[in-house]
C-alpha cells in the first residue's frame, strides 16, 4: 500500500533536520484491523506516528485543509485514552486568534481538579483566572508560564499526558508564548505533544512549541482504493468513485463533498470560502489558471504573474490547486468555473485576450480569442476548426474537442451543414479524450438537428466509446446505430465490431465470434481494412476462449492486413492482441518490447488505449519479476484512468496483479474485491473472470483455504455457464490443487491435473502452463508419499521457469520444494531451498513472497539441528539488530510480525550463547 508520509528527524541539540522518505508497505498476512478501527487509508501512517510517540518524539502534522489531520488526531486520542493516558485537546481558529489565552483556556478546562490542587496558590489563581476569562495584565504573564509548566508536570506525575493541538497555526500569541516556555522545560517528563497545522502560515513556527526530538509528517492524499472505501456508504458506482479520486486529488474532505447529494452548491460554497481566504493577487493568478488550457508556472510567468510561485503556494495551501512544481490542476476541476464566474464578463475577456498574446500554441490562442468574443462569426469559426485540427495532430484531444464544439457554437446560419460535422468531430474526439460533458453536448446537438444517418451513426458510436467497459449496457444505443448504418457496409461492419466487443465483455464468446465474422464480411465488401483487422483480432480472442486451435490463424490474418492503426482503437487491434498472446505464451521479452514500442507512440494517444498498454505492461513486468516496474505501470494506469473517467475494472486488475507480485496482499485483495464489484456494475463478465483467480490467490495466501477454493469453484461455474474452455491464460489450476491438498482432497487434485493436461495437449500453449502443472502435481505426489516423483517434477518446473526468466514462479517452485523436504524431515535441504527462494524474491522485490519465505524459514528454524549456525534469515535479523534496528523496524522491513522477530532473536541468543541485544552487538562487531 503506498501511503507516503515525509518524516523528518530533528536533532535535539543542533535542530538539524534530516529527511526520511517513508513509503511503508502494508504488512502482509495481516488478518484484520485492530480494535478501534483507524481512519480509512491511515493504518500504516498511524503505526508510524504511534511508534514515534512511544519513542518520546513530538509530532508536527502538516497538510492542506481537508487532508485528514483532525481525523488522525481523533485516532491518536482514542488510542491514548484506551491506554489510560490523560488527553488534552484544543483547536485554533482564525476568528479567535485575537482572543488572549483562548487556546490555553480550552486545555485548562480539561485538566482534572486534583492536578490544580498541587499548584501553588499563585499559579492556581493565575490559571483559574484564564478559565474565567480574566486574561489581561502583563504582570501575570510569567506566572502563567510557570503555572502551565507546573500543571503539566503534576499531571504527568499521575499518568502520561498527550497534548493535541489542531489548527495550531491559528493559536493566539499568548497561548503560543506559554507553550513555547513549557516546551523548553519538559525534558524527562512523560508529556508528548502533537501539533497539526499548515507550515506555510506566516509566523507559524511549530518547532518552538514542542519539546525535542521532533518528527514532522506531511499527511498524504488517500489512494484511489482507500478513497473508494471511504465513499462506500454513498453507494456510488466504482467508476464515479475513481473519478472523484482524480477530481479531489485524494483529499478526503473534498471527496466527500463531491460525493454528497446535491453536492454542487456545497462545492461552490466550499470553493468560495477558500477564495475568501486568499489575497486579491492570488485570486487574479487563479483566474489566469482557470481560463488557460493546461495552466503551468511557465505560462503564468509569460502572462506577467511575477509572484506566481508565491501565489500558487498560497493556492495549494488553501486546497484550491495541486501542483507538481510546473503543471497546475484545480481540485475539484469545477473550482476553475467558480473562479472564472467570480469576476465580470469584461474581466474574463481581458484575461482571455492577454492569454491569446502569450500562449505558444496557435490553437490555444484561437480558443482564447473565441472565448473573448461573442455571437456567430464565420471567419472565427473557420479559424477554430483549423485550430482543432492542429490540436488533434499534436495529440491534445481535449482541446481539439472543445475547439470543434466552439466552432459549432459560433457558426452562423449559412454554415449549418458543416456545423453538424463539427459537432460529430467534437463527439468523436471528446470520447477518445474522455471528456464526457463535451461528448454529451455534441451528441445532443447532432441528434437534435436535421442530420444524415452517417452523422447520427458516428455520434452514437462516440457515446458507446465513452462507455468503455460498460458498452454492453448500451443496447438501445447500439440498436439505433444499426438502423442508422443500414445500406452502408463500412458502418455496418464497424457496428458489428462494436457488438462483438460488447458480447466479449458480457461473457458471450460465441456471440462475439459470430458478430466479428459478420464484421469481417462487411468490412471486406467496403474495403475497410482497419475494421477487418480489428475484427480478426476479436475472432482470435474468442476462438482462444472457446478452446479452438485455429485462433492464431485469425491473429495472423489481422496482422497480415497491415492496416493503419485507428486513432483511439490501438488496444483493440491485432498488434496489441499479438502482444497479449505473447504474454500468455510466456514470450515475455517479446511482449514487453512490443508493448513498450506501442507505449512510445501512445504518449499522446487516447486515454483508454494508453491505459490498456500500461495495464498489459504491468502484467508482463510482474511475470518477469520486475515488481517495482509493475507497480509503477499499474499506478500510472490507475491515475490516467481516474482522470479520464474510464471504467476502473481494468486498472484495478493491473493494480491487484502488481500488488500480488511486489506490494501488499491486503491491497491486492481490496483491488480484486472492488474490481469484481466494478465489473458487475458494467456487466463486464470477461474481467470479472480475470479478477477471480487474483482474489482466490490472495485468499489462499492469507490462510483462508476454504474461501480460496470456493472462489476458484466460482470460476469453474462461470466458465461452464459461458462456454469458455481456455486453461492457458489464467493458470488458476495450480492454486486449486494447492487448496484441495490443504483441504485433504488429493484425489480431486489429481483428477484436476489429469483433466487439464489432456486439455492443453490438444492445443498450443506456453511452456509455463505445463511447468505450473508440474509444480502443482509435485505437491500432490508429495502428499501421497511419492517423493522421488515430486522432486523430479519440481526440477523440471524450476528449469522451465529459470529458462523463461520468471523468478517469482521459480521461487514458488523452491518454496514447494522446501515444504516437500520438510515433510521428508530433510531440514537442511528444506532451508537451502527456502533461502534460495528468498534470494530470488528479494532480487525481484516480491515483498509478499519475501514475507512467505521468511515465515517458512522461521518455522524450519524451530525444527531440526542447525549445528548452532544461524540460518540466512536469522543472520539477517541478527545483523539488523546489531546495527541498532528496533524489533518493530526489523518487522516492518522484513514484512514479519513483531512477535516473530522477538521469537527469532530469542533463538539467535540461544544459538550464540548470549542473553541480550547488547551482547549480540558486541558479538557481531567482534566476529
């Protein structure tokens, strides 16, 4: 799970700040959240914060409004109260900043009377006066300083104290003075302080208000998966939740506002409130951003905004923008509309004309000039169309779609004929860009005008393209498009091609195959080689799903056509299909090379085709053991998909695949479960089938054997219901065999292997398919006591996966070998195999498998004689402990539980004849 908090250690004496980038991975094999469920998406950050507090650190939490700092304080407070600590909490407020000692008064009201009783009368009277509102008088300032310090020490003498201050940047000056005095004198007392605020607020110096050592943490945005969980109570479709994540940039408060019913007025009020909190200069800079296409720091400087850097910092701090240092984006995007509408039309016109003079792309200049004007203008309309074509050549589809729509809106009556063509172009280009608002406006204009069937057909196809994985739900639109296509073989071919895609997603490969065959027939009659090539790619996939050996024939036919790729449809053509078949056939280097070449041409491509290639690359990278790369590809796909408003199913499948290989089992499970829900919302049976093996694998690896086997049986039922007969692409049978053996059903496992071997013998398949079955059968033979056969099968599987350069599959063979050797009581051989697996997994960055290897090595260390020598796993833990790592730090880095680390250290002490960590450190340094 990728919750990144930037933590800093501040040296107590020199106040030297050293940055530590913490990217904690959710500990694998964790069965449930602890009591007192933490806020969504904050589990790991809370573990880090609690560890810092336990070590005696003060905490400074930073982050934009709504990011969840207050929620974290709630969780820290609840945990402290559960431990019996005294929790004192106050919040600053801008409206109360001038109220002397207001923050101190809020805290004093929560202090037990028994603690006041131990103060001197002078200190007690001075602090009681603050509570009663009598706060004036400079002569009592020193007394209140001393009194607050004494009160804290008296409280701490009874029980540890946790002091929580929210919105600390709004604390009044008198309270800050008292806090700063006490902070310098709390050393040695069990008083820990957590401040939450905004570090860029003028005059705010939080490091002076808390005792050292200090840890600073920037609260990160929520991931797409965590935000989807947060939005569960709203019952939103998965696609809407993914879009909200992109629009809110992971800010939970903003996301909840976007999800709320009648959210528009609330969002407008929220944005207007934020605008009131920034200066006129910042608002003017924001106006330039709101009216620009793809605002950037460079553009702002060209537009004369000399203080752009400071202005943008203030806007980001207010939660109006997100920035990567150069490019800027409103959160939510509709905030740009609120900013634009906050000024007069004349003001907007001036800014548009100014921008027309400074932008470097002519198409953008035409847009600004058009928006500065009003009413029909033939000359401007022609210029807008030329600008749209230029934007399209550059790959700026969203800008091109807007320009085509502007051209249609500004066209005079004498251009009514071309106007409809421009609306159609806006719909088609907008669909490829995922700009739903433009598509719907354009399609409404086409269908509401006197138009030709071909124009209506293209508009309806744009709507179907916008639906993505949910195209199977648009039966009415497809039927209307078929009527519009009558008499036009090219249009009819393309419509049947769409129907074949929809049938594939619905899980009806026979219907898809039939529709694709009709599409090929009409495409040949029309000479539409591009449509014919894509229909051949569909037939290759459907024939493979149905278990026919001739599927490669159709793929070769599609490739032989050498048709130019259709913009926006490259992921549906034969070249992409060939890369996918190379993946299924274990020709991974070939698949990776082809996909990377496609990626290079798609950086300016349509979002859906770019996402498809990224997802395919994530899967290939996972198989090759390039786990970090797999996670990167998957995360890019998730981000782009969310920003474009695409169906989240495919990218969540890529996320689950990458997390299973190199991330977190918990994250993988969440992606798989949510992906299945998303697929059902879109009627996408094809991807639901692909999700189920991932869910089964993570369920089995979490120790839920019966649950994992039940999921795998659901796949069998699904395949029987839809006529699928393809055991080569999902390769789930090995997991099924492992589950059956664990449930004590080796006979059923044996029958399953025999059945699958007969099926694959009659059709082409990659060598990894047979190797996976060899590994599964080895476990069956070992369970039956036939160890020689089991070891021979494992040797064959290991050799195959080594040749294929699939280290994770190879490592799994070694884990099975270690378990077989353990069953034979060959403990040394078992440890050698497990340590070899660990080495492979570590090199690949396969974190969940690293955890499984460590767990197996720990179990092996508890049996058999190691001759007093440390195992590789024990040696690694001993080395980390010798370098000063705590048990929790060792557990986090090795993906173990703290108890496992403690048990291993006890065993290490026994083997080495020592009794303490200090002796271990000396032993390591001596030897």
